[in-house]
C-alpha cells in the first residue's frame, strides 16, 4: 500500500506548504526559504510516484527505493502537520488576523528559538528527500496527475449494479433444498457441506437457500454463524444463539452458554448454517455437533468450505460441490455489470468481452470485479489494451482467483487504494460501520476536498465508498430508512486482498496471542481480552510512527485498562491521527491526551463510567470527530470547547448524564453532526448559568446535517425570543429536527410555547 499512499501524502504536503497561513507565518519565523525548497523537492518526487508504484510490483530496486522514500515522506508529513498546527494555534489566538499580530507574537526570542529549530528540521528533511531522490538509478515516467476512472456521483442504479444479482445457481439451489427437506437420514441432525474454490458464490448460494420460503416454513428455527479461519466452539455457540434469538447473550461461561443453546434448540427442527469453515480439527467439530444433537429429527447443518477434507470430516449425508458458472451464465453476469443498462455497445466489445470472461474461470466474484473495471472504459481500444496488456499478466491457478482480484485493485485510483487497504484493520465477517470507516479515511487524509464548497468531505467519502461497493469491494450492505448505507461486510477473499496490499502498513492483532509490532507499522487494530496489560506489548509503545490505533474488546471481556496505561499510550504514540478506545470500561481520560496533537478522530463511545473529560482535550485543535455515544455517566462537555475549531462531528447520543451544553459551542461553525442539544434545567441556571449555553448558540451552526434533537424545551423561558435566536429556519441541511419538551410539561404555558416551535419540527427525506 505504501506507494499508493505516498502519492497522496505528497499531495497533502504540497497543499500544506502552499497554504496562506503557513506562508505568512513561515515568513515571520524566517523559514519561508526552507519551506519553498521542501515544496520543490516533494513536487519533483511526486511526479514519478505513480509509475514507481506500477514498477515496484516487478522491479525489486524500485520497491526498495520506495520503501526508503516512504519513511522520509511520512516524517515530512508529520513535521509539516506539527508546523501547521502551531501556525493555526497562532492564528486562533489572534482571531484570524494574521500579519500584524503574528509579527508581534513571533517577535523576540520566541520567534528566533522556534524558527531556528524548525528551519533545521525542515532543512534536514529536504536534504534527506533530495538524497533519496538522487539515489534513484532507474528511469521513471513523470505523471504529475492521475487519470481517474471515477465518475462523480453514483453509478446509474440498474439491475446491473445491484449486489443481489444471482445468475445460474437455480439448479444448485433446488438440489440443496431437496436435501434439506428430505428425511432419509437416521440421525436427528445431518450435515450438508457446500464446497468450492473461493469466489464461486458458496455463501450467496447458502443465503438463497436460507431465505427460501419453503425452507422458512419447514424449519422451526434457523441460525447463521460465520466461522472463517478462527473456529472456536464457544464463539460458534454464541453466534448461533445470537442469530437464533436476535440478542447477544450476556454471558461468557461455556456451561451457561450450553444451557442457553439447549433451551433454544432442543426438540426443535432447526437449520444452522456454518459459513466459511476452514478448520479440520475433528475434536472441536464433534464437540460442537454433540451440543447440537438435541434437535428434532430432520434438523440440518449446512457448511460452506473451500476444503474437501473439512467437508469429509463432518461425516455428511451428502456433499454438494459447486462448479463455476457456465460460459453463457458468466457472460450474462458480465453484461449486467460491464455495460450501461446491460446493452452491448458493439459486436467488437462482445468478442473482446467474452475472451476476458473466459479468464475468470466462471467465478462470479472475479467476473464482477473485472466487469467493474471495464464499466469505466468505453472505447474498444481500451478493452483490447486491458485484455492484451493487463489481463495477460495474470497468472491464475485453477483454484485461485486472487490474482484477478489484485488486477481490479491495481485499476483503482490511488486514493481509493489505501481506503480499501485500510479495511484490513477489520476482522473477517465484521459488520463495518460505514460512517466511522469514512471518518477514519478523512482523518488519515485519504479523502480529497472538492472545489465545490457545498460538497463536504463526508459526502466525498461516501462517494468513495459507494464506488468501491459498486466495484464489488464491499458487500452485504444494510440501509436505514433514508436509504443511507450504515453497515457492510467484505468477502473473505477481498479481505485477503486488503491484507495483501496493505503489507506491513496495517496489522490486525489479538492480545491473546504473543506478537511483535514492527516499527514500520502505521495502523494497528488490537483485540483485547479481560487480562490485557500494556506491559505485555512493549513493541506497541516503541511503534511511535503509528497513525491509527483501534483497541477492541473481545466479546463480554472488557479489559478494564488503567488510566496510567492510557497515559503511557498518549505519551508514546504522538503521531496518531485515529484513536478508537470505545467500549473498554475506561473510567477517566488522562490529561496527557493533549500530547496527541495530530489526532483527528477520537472514539470514546460506550465507556459508561466516564464522568468528565479533561479540559486539556480542547488543545486537540486538529480534532474532527469526537464520538461520546453511550457515555451514560458523562456529566458535562469540556469548557473552552470552542477551541476545537476543526470539529465537525460530535455524537452525544445516550449521554444521559448531560444536562446542558457548554458556552462557546456556537463558535464551532464547522459542526455538521450534533446529535443532541440540551436546554439546562432551571436549578442549573441558578447555580452555574455562566457555564451553560442558551439556544442562541445554535444561531451560526448552519452546516448541521442528518438529525438534531433539542431536549428540555420546557425549560425555555421566552419561547418567541429563543426560537428566533436559534435561527432554525437556516438549518437547511438537516434531514430530521426533533423538538422535545420531555415528559413533564407546564400545562397551558407549554401549549402556548409550542406554537413558536412546531413549524420547525420536521423530518426530511
């Protein structure tokens, strides 16, 4: 992933160097000349990065050169980010008046000392980059810009881009349903494996069977559990219970889980699908099967697996071997995706297309991804070039379509490449929260701003996601009532591809396993158990270049991390852009959080014991996203919140302890997501009214989007005045605005006050 990222990191460095504020303050700190020199060096290097990426796959010297360059480019980005942060702080202190006040602030010894330090750092960085550039002993083409195969906005929504298109599996579906509905086996519970290479559609076929009306009617109970490459009996039992009941069992002991399972399935005719089973551990398998033996006669277990030995280990009643799609079926699927409205542009396209489809071995996933590439290529010559140049290089074995999928990755624009590779931080079969994923992309600088002022980064990030989804990099999306995708999954082969292309940049780890973190790793997702202690991961604290740290608790095993350990993390990992500490049982956040000056994304959600946040958090002036959802004990937001000048997402849903909003929140004009706004109680006003924001602070927050709920309106004294002060009529981007007087009204006064508000209480689609 390094090369694809470098082009965009270099782009970001050039943008920072060209900013007005950096130029102004660079002049007064006496480092403008060094900044200009660095700009020239990075610009020169950037022009060859795209070609270098292509060559690195086949040319070891280019790959080695890019590896050296990667570290230096990232160091330069950190340095410039630090410099930009200081420049922004100076600007904020002077109320956006740059020249005159900066001259005063940067005068004397402070200016000289800081300027001298920065000049040395920038000069050393320029020299380091120049040396690496000079060491290049091979020719590379200059490509200062990318040619993007990206359409602004969504691809036309027809049957061709629908993720649920299934072609040519009716016979397979009927064969499996016949086995499910039959009762020829003597055992109460019988097993039916579906086997085939990756990407053939085993899971899709199982889903079609699972959702068939005949199957729904035949079985009293159904459950689905994705196993993947980590088969543990206890985890599988938990997944079965959760699927069958719709609830996550609030217990972790195996004996209790076993009893709950038996209460749910014993004496019932059930269908359980175990998707993507890899393990051939017979002991674990028969232990699980014994737990399921209480089902009524005719109960079935369907397994999907790539491995025949796994299927045979289960002692099945029958094995269904899935074949590739036929030539006709493959072409039918390809046409629906590659051609607009599924219509052929010319006979020549058909001839070339059929040659291309033949290389996909009848694997639907490969057909979809290749068709997704060609959708953006209209000219016959482009199709011919793709077939003869790129596809001819693919060395695909009979049982491996990963090389073909890699080709689809190679054709992505560079900023899409690392958006996709970043997804390797999520476990297989994980329900990825799309909004949070996009927020992380933005925090890492992967999402590029638009010249259109009305096109915000979240919208652009959503377009990135939609385009990747339509190219089959994501699947199994779920939508809310407004049609917005809120979760998705990745096919296990796509996840394998993400891990492959991410390389050493990203790592997904488990605290139950001994592991060492490379000092070259930039992004880490670490699953924690209840016995986690930071001392067990000394290499984590040495990974001081980390840009992402996602700490996730294993199911019902909250690690209870101590405040001292979090403090050590803050002091050690100062380059973090993304930090996820959600649902870890954290009781308090250390004041040392201010050390994370680069931080853009902070997720503290579901840490129910947290009562307050340190005031030092407002020193994180780069912070864009602060997620406090379900911090149920939180009593107040930090004072001086107006210092978080770049904050655009503040989620306080489920913060039941909050009783007011802090003064100054109305100055956060970048805010686009503010889930709730609390009107303070009367007794609060009497005691601490100087801390509480009135509804007038909503006046300038006209960029708010999505939904906003204003609570406790019963406490508003002058409804007509406050309604006008809140300026609700200008909140044109809000889809939903809910006004709540809480459960205790004021009789006639409430009825009279509501007249001023009712016209704004709306839901938009």
